[in-house]
C-alpha cells in the first residue's frame, strides 16, 4: 500500500520519474539485460 502512495507523490512532481528512477534509465537497464541475455546464449551455444 505504501508503494502506491509513493508512486502517486512522485507523479505529482511532473518530472516523468517513477519511484525515483528516470524512465530512460529503466529502459536502458532493460536493454542491457536483453543484450546480456543474447550474448550469454551465444557463448552457451558455442
């Protein structure tokens, strides 16, 4: 419940941030995870 309240307070700032993390940082992190997974699969297949 407390997490929802925090998220609502963050949205009121209008900075486009959620839970203190910028959206671009979250997207970048997801991209890094995807690339890392592909690289690991390539090494495993070899």
